[in-house]
C-alpha cells in the first residue's frame, strides 16, 4: 500500500468590505478599543492604529474586534447597526 500524504485544508479567510470613511472609522475605533489594548505586540508595533494601518492587519482580527464592539455600551443603536452591517458583509464576502 502506498503512503498517503494529507495536506491540511486551508480555512477561507473572511474578507472585510469597507464602503466609506464611516466603515473605516468604526473599524479603527473597534481595533483601538478592543484589539490593541489586548495585544502587547500590536501595542508595541503600532501604538494606536490608524486608517493607513488597516490593510496591514489580518481581516479576522478586525472582524473579531468588531464582534466585541457590537456588545459595547458606548455605541448607540445606529452605531451597532453599522457594525452589524460590516459583519454581515464580511460573511457574504467569505462565501
């Protein structure tokens, strides 16, 4: 019998679709509030994340920050709706 080589299946990365500067602002806010303070390497490497840093970050990290931000007390219903739309669009893009 021949040896079988199994290759690990690659997980599809979620794509984050940002339509306008408001989407970018919500992503940057979520990262700086819930991502950077919890990641020592990111804090040391970036300090605060700006819009120009978004393309350098893993989309799944940004999506995770948005998911945490969705539960934030600081956001109004309208703000949560914007983040909800971003998360729905990221699921649509990954299918």
